[in-house]
């Protein structure tokens, strides 16, 4: 099946290969397959920003809406030097299957700006965000497309987006974004939701494999919002976080890292490397450590055909989007590693984003305990559904999760029909 050249990238090809494999298994017809696979809409914008030194720099921004069959689209905004249209399109596609899998009334979307937010001042980040939001106004809205934070963005970014959209509308519109501060309509528990979801599902996988949480060893690649909260949530169950990596490298202590001290070190130095009492190692070495649980929580395509045979974990919990390549999957299908696929493993964030959107629309807000209870109910139901489907159909966990999500989208498109 041909892919438009505008989306050409290794990540989008990977997402399409995953989809084509499942579509073939599901027996989706060619016409429906093309409609279900390719994005509904993609916007590319130029974002001129006045920098602190008075110069003007122009950045490239993207927003891709994969499908709008169930309702509005939903997905994060990523600020990173390597952002491309193809990457954003792949992330939007994965978000579609994720939302369908966990039963949310959304299609997938994703946005991004090719920039390095860490090398920009707060003022430059704000001006970039407000101009980008202004360019997106024609295609976003509470019933059309609802952005959220992702890599390189945070609650403050969402506050700027909400304010820009609300100024344009002439009144406060908190439901335009999720992941914003609680003081302006954000949800309690949203910031921690993805990491908490990862920890919950890891614990459920350990239950299935009869691994005692007390003393179980965990390795985490990525110590941003997701990796950070997953680490702390797992440690509360007695697991040992023996290694953590980020963009600076990785640190390892077989006895278990002191997370509070590591968090203080990262806050001061902006990286994990050099943490006292731990050994500095490379991110390549990190992935190959002996452990019970390996959590890739960074960027795409980290577990590849080249390193997959060196993995020494019992559970691979994909907190990142697309961390495992198609070539690696071919090996994992025949291995004893219990894979929690990304569309399930990191779904806690979009689930609680949905809760935030619902609360904003109703102007009725829940306690954090209510949010977490609803989150864990959905995760438990979906985890059980994927495992049962996998066992019944003799499918690899990723194939089972994608089959459930893709089939829901394809059936919805078919029953709605084709507008003349």
C-alpha cells in the first residue's frame, strides 16, 4: 500500500507496517484499509518568533488529525529538535488505536514544533506557543481537536494555549486543552496519570507471572514526567529501581537507586549522569541490564532488531510511544518476554485527559481518589480484555491490543458510510 511522500519517515513506516499486519489479520478490505490508515487532516505552519536578542527565528509546526469518526481528536503537542510531519502522523495513528482500545470517544491527533525548548527562555517558549496556537485555531476546538502536553511541553504550555484560544473566543474555554494547571480547570491526578498507569499495569503483569513486587528489579529509560512518576509509583510497592537513563546517559546501582536524592540531583544538574553512589553507564548498556522489568519511557525505536536479543528482562513495559521496532517484534513474538504494548501501557495519560475534558464541559470536578479509581477500573478492564483476546486468538500482546483498537475504528467508519 502506497504512503504519501509527505509522511515519509521511519516512524510513520513503522506505524503503517504495524497497521497493515493487523488489517491483514482482521481481513479489512482495501478501500476501508486506506481510509482507516491514513490521516484525515494535516496542517503545516510556519511560526515566526521574536527571540530575546531581538532577532526573529521561524520554526516549523505540525498538527495531524488521524480520524474524527467517534468524536473530536485528542493528542499531545511535542517540542523537540527532531520533530517531523511523519513522526507526528505516526503518533496520531497510535493515539487512534489507543483511544479506541480503552473506549474513549476520540480519534487520534498529535502536534509538534521542531525546536529545542530547553535552549529557549520562558519568554521565547511562551511566544512560540501563543503563535503556534493562533495558527491552529481554525482546526482545534473542544468538539474538534483537544491538545495536551507531550515531550518538551507541560502544564504551563497548556495554560498559554488555553489563554490564547480563550482570548480569541472572548471567554474562558478550559476544555480546549487538557493537562493544564488545576487552578484553571485541570484535573487532579492528570500530571501523574501516565506514570501511575504504567506502574499499575506492571504490577498486574507481575501478578500474572507470579513475580513478587517486593525486591523486583526495574530499569527505566527516560526520567521525564512519565518515567519519574512510574519510578516513584513502583517503588511504593517495594520494587527496586536499579537503573535510570535520560538524554545525558544512565546510572546504575544494583542495590537500588535512592529516588528522592536522584530527583534532587536531576533538578540541580538537568540530568541523571554523575549521581552520587551510582555507576555511569550508556543508554545502550541500560537496555541490556538483567532485570525483572524494563520500561522504555523516552523516544521511539529504542528496542531494535540489533539489540532485542540482548534484553534480559521478564516484562517489557512500553511507556514511550513506538519504542519497539517491527524487526524487534518478530523476535519478541517468539520470546518469553511479557510485552505490555504502548497503546495499553501509556494510556493512563489520555484516559485522565478524557476525565479532565469531561469535568471541564460539566464544570463539575472530581477528587483525586475518584480520578484514580476510574483510571484503574479502565486499565484493569482493558488489560484483562487484551490478555483474554491474546490467549483466545493466540496473538502476540501488541497484535491483540492493536486488533481490538483498529477493528473498532474500521467498523465505525464502515457503519457511518461514505459521504458523497
